[in-house]
């Protein structure tokens, strides 16, 4: 795990249609299901994408609160996705966490600006949840109770 400098929580977690979701990107249906269960169970709304192209389309449709992406995927991998988001100036308002099962990708990721943490598969649920909480705050569903 390589968290970087802390980032202030996202100031605006809601849109006209409700709380901004976490965007979870992985080409593995099993990994997407695990991430969805983890974050929905903690009260966060989620959006799922199978690759970087789907993730870019989701970001263009509405700003998610946070992006968690795998690094190795077909079509547009996580490294290229992060680079594209950075080139568009989006990583300044979109916290990005990366997950990977490959150690050699960590060196590539270290060169990418805008990433607030790198987690190795299998990740520690409590650690990943704590990082998301630090970046975006409590889920809106918990703030209203």
C-alpha cells in the first residue's frame, strides 16, 4: 500500500440527483462484485465500469466522488485512464485510488500524478474503506441518520 499525501475531503458529495457515487473500475466481474459489496455495505452509492473507456464515459456523464481503478484492463487500462483524466485536469477534483495484482505496475503508477493510493490485490477491506472515508467523508446515507 502506498498512500500519498492526504487530500482534503471532497467538498460537494451530492448532485441534483443525489449523492455522488464511487466509480469502481475493473475488468473482473468478481472484483467489481467484491468492491460493490464492500462500498454499498458501507453506505456509498457506486457505479461500475469494466474498463477505462466505460469509466471515461461515466466521468463525462457526471463527476463521481472518487475513482477506484484496476491498472491492467483491456481497451483502456488504468494507467492510461489516470493519465487521460489528469490531462483533462480532472484529477484535481477526482480522488483516484488504484488496485493491482502486479508489483511491476507500481513503478509505472508512481510516475502518474493524481493518485492518492495504490492497493495490492487482495486488498484489506478496512484499510481501503478508511482511505475512501478520509478522501470523501461519510456516505450521505449515514449523515442523514
